[in-house]
């Protein structure tokens, strides 16, 4: 809930929010590969480990210099391996960059730059909350 119109106070409130509030802010648009009538009307979901996401912005969406990809490459699609609540970034399977000593290092991607293409349905309580009747 916005308590102030001042942008500086809003940024400060966002940065100093409790961890459980920051966790709920890590959301992304839901664009399923296969339509599911149970999830009709749901626009965005909180990202969790195990969800499959597609990067739509940044180097991993089209192959940039940082990742050594070709131009106009297909966007990266992979499972979420880690969610960092404090920074709002997620680690995706396959999102790596080569370091100077030729080691691969995971590159975190901001949650606003991805769309969820497949939900992890192992948590029954989560699916129950998403598919509940919203009338």
C-alpha cells in the first residue's frame, strides 16, 4: 500500500521492506505454452523454484555480447534454480557467462524480465490457491 506520493519515500520503503513482503514482489506474467482452463484469468504469479520461465528482455532474450551469443538468437527458456528475495533476481538453468579463467558462472536475471511458461505443480496448496473460484 502506497503511503506517500514522494518517489524517494517509495524507493526507500521498497528497499527496507521486510523479506516476506519482498518475496511476494517477485512476480512475472503467466504465459503458458499449453493453455490451461484452470488458470484462466490469472495474469501474473509469484515465481518459485521449479517454475519454467522464458527471458524476454536482456542478453538472454536475443543473444548479447555478455553471454557470447549470436544476434537474434532464440530466447533462453529454463527452470528456476534459485530466487533471491532481497535483490528481486532469479537464477535460471542455462543462464551462464564465461569468466576470464574459462569457468562458467550463473548470471542472475531480474524477475521483471521473464515470463512464466510452465508452473511447478508439486505444491498442492499453491495450485489450490491459484485455481480457486474467484467470484
